[in-house]
């Protein structure tokens, strides 16, 4: 092959000017066989002790049961090793799967259209905010303080680039968004969007109260719903039914592992009025020359490879395979499985809440209905309680003091269908044994 | 085997009540758990038996080309073989089921994976440090431009808002620049397809923020005067950004850091053998030179030794004796780019790929990628125009311009005809500066036999263009559907199934 190319050696073929040539040999890990690679990762895995623990962590990443059929189908090489379906004729299968994903998300959110996915829930919020900015020409976003702190942080990162202001509505004594300041905020005419998360970061069902969504729309601002736990869509009133024009969120719960933070899969759904501002890929149904049903990437005039600096977003690669896993999961679970799963999540969380908050000195921090997580107030500092639990093999949840200084005695606790009564009882017993009282007086 | 039926009913059209699978115990009634006003009235989704689900998605997979089924020379996308050991490691339960909010000391192995990969990337590409946070290449570009913006603000140079992008650049470059409020200046390449430092010198100045380049560029050509280019930009006070989409061309041979780049990203799903998955998930670490480390997106993995002393970041190092922590408290950071820390499962895959190859193997990867691309070029130039016919790197560009003049057959038609021959089409109509462009990237994992088969198919298609161009306008004919009516798709958008109203 070198002869055909007309060079004498590989070194000659790849030669670069001396000014930029490698000055010293590259030092990296020595090359390993597969067996040695597996041994090396087993050592990494053995240094990760958490999987043996009983976990009540959630907060935007949820452990759920995934039927083995999801992995068996999604890991087929045709799906796994294809790329963005630019060549529709040899990508009909994947294109149809994305069309089905778009349909599932539209049906679950009760909105008109959904895109082929974005990176995750946080970037979905940022992209949703950009849609609203482009729709309104306004340069500020109003968000509930009960939106996931990481989502708000990412929104602020993006806002630095776009020079947007991000303001917050506080949460009230019930752990829901306090809408008292809304009228004044809308009257200012400065907000492109008003965003609320439901279930919110505290687990509380926090949909726009009756009339609020319409009020936001009437003020020419865009009401945005954030859903960080997509499973809730199987049970709770859909964002489209309570006034959201755009719904952004995270669908990791549908058949994707928590995987220490990724890849997960974000989604954006919207009313038809916002269709041409949706970022990322969209798959449409059309026909071929013989009139056969055919799917194809469409409305690409919005995208970066056509519009370059005038594109609605710079998204190129999205989370197609995670969306595929979600689509297979949704198909396999069906409405019956999803409703059962959602109900089990609510029931297990109610059991967790009832048993932990009955302990002396402990209490649910907020009243009211939640989906699969809630806030437990502990007698003392949350971080110390969690450390004590961890020493006994339990990941008790998330220390809310990390994000909310006024909640440093609060833990966000999550239960899913994988949480057993035995897990809850073990937690309760352990909580009753650890010396929290000392911490309370510290 | 009978021909696959072109149409597969939608999953929404096949389900029936009573076909639910029993994955979970029956749940209590939601109405008994939550106030009715909080609940949705109906959930209009189908119940399909598991067998129907299996057949449905198996059939869909059979109507999809992947690297596993077909040669996939899609230029700029680096469609190399994805070793299965990578997936097996990512699926180890201790890593797959690890929650991102797990306390550091219970997640040491996962942090070790991130740290080792970060060290390997820094060594390979000559950067002081990487953040593994961004989710894809374009996302990392955005992060890098936010870093540049923060850097200039800290220096009081807020007038630096112009991003210079050569006309060969990827479309994400200008789109990312627009997302940080920078304006884009497109720089024409010279007759040899390169950036001319003298021309660049005329456009840089006190408003120059960043010059975004890839090397080799999207024509597959190495920019031999790259160090002069970076000098010009640095002398004007700007930063150089390296688009790592083409990094598969240069591992072990030259490094962006040594070329003078200040910022860069990598597409781990290209160079590091992570499956593309039908368009993601990808992974896009962002790397920086020493003067920009403080601005990297959070979190960063920090390492300390047995005595608790922080381990300075320098070169590759094994992780077994070290202790790790996620660092979120970085005062000058641009902040986080996404919900959690990284596309971690992909970090596992990329590190497995580094383990499998080592320094010598990765060097060989790039050499063979360049050899395969040149082998294709010298054979295809006998039948189609190669506008820049010289030693290229991992990819090269052909043009169907004269064939079109002669026969009416365009780059698009060649791509469609290749599908009938069992090859995925190259990237077509990019880069924009070459008319009727076909951008071809074979990667190092293809055998000579596969390349020879592709060359033969290409010859046959060009011969057919001269003999019977209509056959190519009609291609493909062996695929489940023929060319799709894209105008109809765009004019009457049908983006979802709707339940029939009863």
C-alpha cells in the first residue's frame, strides 16, 4: 500500500515540519490485552464501594428497573455503530425509531412536537430559554428557585455567553414556587420565559397553578415546564395541560443507567408555534418516489451545518442512542407498566416519608404531595447525618445545604420501585441509632 | 431470505390492551396516592407484548447501516470499528449503576477513570489540562469560547469579540461563536487549501478574540505553516482554538499544544472508538494551555498522594496509589456545561481504548488512518477529480464537478449509488469551498480488501455515469425505500404520530 501511495515508510507519510514535530516520545499506559484491560477495570470497579450500599439518592438521576430486552435490542450493532441518519435510504429503521421517540415525548408532555433529543435536562433548559429569547427578543429569564440547582447553574453558564439575565422566584413554606412576585415580574416586560420544574427539586408537584400559564403567555412571555424525572409524566397532569408552551427535561429514567452522570438524554417539546425555533435534529415522515412511507431528517434549515452563525443552536451530535434506549423502554413497559412503575414510586416514597418523619426529631420539611422524593428535616446537620449513614453502608440522600444554605438540616431522599420495605426499615433503624442529637447541639 | 418489507407499522399502531408485560408488581391505584387534580386523565400509549417489541426493533435495526454491517467512509466522522470490550467495561455494574451524587470516597474507582483519561489526553495532545464535562464536540466548542470570553473579560479586553474561522471550518464553529455573542469573520483559504499567515495578518487586530482551526483541515490537508499562524494570532493578542474533529490524523506525531493552540476539544466518539449510536451520545472534553486552566468548566478531578499532597498535573500517571476528589470550587470557572460531571460511560470506553493501544498503538492508529486515506485517493484519482491531489492525512476530498458537466451525475448521485453497492456514502457537499464535494475518510480499521472493494464500486459507478446516468439518478434501488421527498417533509412537517379521534 505504501508503494501505491509512493512513499517509503509510514513515518515519511505522516511527516510534519520540525517546528511542530513531537519533541520527545509520548509516554502513556503500556498497551494491554483485553484480559488485562478487564483486570484493570475490575480494580477501578473494586475501588467504587457505593454499589454495595443501600441508596436513597435521586436528585435528577434515578435508578429504575430496566427490562433486559432494552439492552438486548439497543446494543444491536446496526443501531450502536451507525451515525446521524443523513442517508435516509439506509437509515429508515433508526429514523422511524426517532420518530417514535418524538411521538412518545409529545404524547407524554401533551405538546405538539418534540425534537430528536438534546444532551440532558440542564442543557434542555438552556436551549429552551434560548428558544424563548429568540421568540420574544427579550434578554431575561425568570426561573423558580426550586428548579434543579445544576440546571440553573448550566443556564447561568449559557447566559454568560448570550448576555442574558437570570432571575429567580423563591420557593414558599410549602416547598413550591412562590408566585407572589409574578405579576410585577410580568409587568416589567423583560422576561422571555418563566420556568418552573414539576416535580420540583424537592419532589413537590409544582405545576403552574390554574391560570398562571395563561397569564405568562398573555404577557408575551413563554411558560416553560421542566421535568427532571420523566417517569412522573406517566402519572401526573401533563405540562401541556397546565399551560406550558415548551417542556424541557431529562429522560434518563426511561431505560438509561445513572452511569455516574452520563450519558443521559434531554428532550424538548413545544407547541407548533415554536416549531421552527426548536434546536437539534427533527425527523419527519414523508414518502419516496414510489409513494412508500419514508422517514427523513427535516427542517434542517434551522441547523448549524446549513446556517452556520445564524443557526438556532450549535447542536450537531445529540443523544440518539440514549433516546433509542428510552423508546424501547417505553415500548416494552407500555402504559400499564409505566403507570405501575409510577405508582410504585409514589407508594414507596410515601412509605419512606411516613416512617422516617415519624422518628423523634425528624420531620418532612414541606407539606404536600410529592412524586418519588421528598425533603426530610433531621435533628442536626444533614452532612453529618449522611456521613454517619454512609459509614453504615447507606447512601441516605442528598445534603440540601450544599445548594440551599437555609436547608442545611435537610436531606433530599428518593425511593423508586427498586426501594424495598426492608431498605426503608434498615434506614429507619439506622437513623434511630446514630448519634444525631450530639450534632444538633454542636 | 425474502426482501424486507419496506414499511414497519409504528409501535403505536400495533399495541393492544391486554398485552402488557409483567416487569413489575402491579402498583396501587394512583388515585389512592395522589390528589386527583394532580394526575393526568389518560396515558395514550400502547401496550405491546415483548415479542412484538423485539420483532419491531429488530426489523428497524435491519433497515439501518452501521459500521458493523457496512464500510462507512463518512468524512470528518471517523467511523472506525468500536471494540466491544469498551462496552463491556462501561457496563460493569459498579460503574454503570454508580450515582453521580455518590460521595467521593465511595466513588474512587470512577474518579480514577476520569483522572487517568484526562492525563492521557493531556499527554497525547500537549495541553495542560482537560475538563471532561462537555457532552459533545460542539458543546466543547461552546465551552472553549466561554473560556475565551471569561479570559478576555478578566484581562479587561472586552473589545475582543471577533472569531476568525477559515472557510474550511466545520459548521459548528461559527454557530458556537454566535452563542457567546462573538461575530464571525470567515477567512478564505489559499490556492493550496491552507490558511495563509500573511492573509491572516491583515485581518487580526485588537478585536481578535479567537481563531478556530483544525489541522489537518477539512480538506484532509496538513497546515504546514501552523506555527506561523498561531504566532500571528498570539502577536495580535488572540487565542488559538483547535477543533479536534480531525485528531485521528496526528496522534503520536504532532500535538496541538506544540503547534501553539491554547484551547481545543476532542470528539471522543470519533478518535477514541466510542460508538456513534445513530448520532450520539458523544463526548467532547475541552483542553487548555496552562494560562486558561482556571477557567475550565466544573467539576475537575483532583488527585492527592498517600500523604494528602496534591499531585501536580503533568503527564501520564497510574492511579492506584492516589486519592481523588471532584473539585467544584474554582473561582474563575465558566461553570458547569451540563447536568452532571461527564458522559462517564464514554470516559470508560475511551480509557479502555487507550489501555488497548498505548502510545505506540495510538501512533500506529493515526499512521494507518493516513495510509488508508491516501491509498483510496491514489486509486480514485484515476476516475474522479481530486482538487488537492497531494499527500493527505486521514481524509481527502474528491469533486464530481467535471463528471457532472459531462454526465449530469452529481456528488449526491454517487453517494446514493454507493448505497446500492453496500457502502455508506461519504460526506457530500462539505467542505463548502469544493463544488460537488465528496469527503472520504476510511479510518485505520478497514482492511485493504475492503478498500479495494470500495474502489471497484466507485469505478463501476463512474463508468455507469457515462453509460447510463439515469440509473444513478434513480439510485438507490436495493434499499428499503428510494430517495425521500425532502421537500414534502419540510413543507408539510409530520413529526409525530397522532391517535385517531374516535
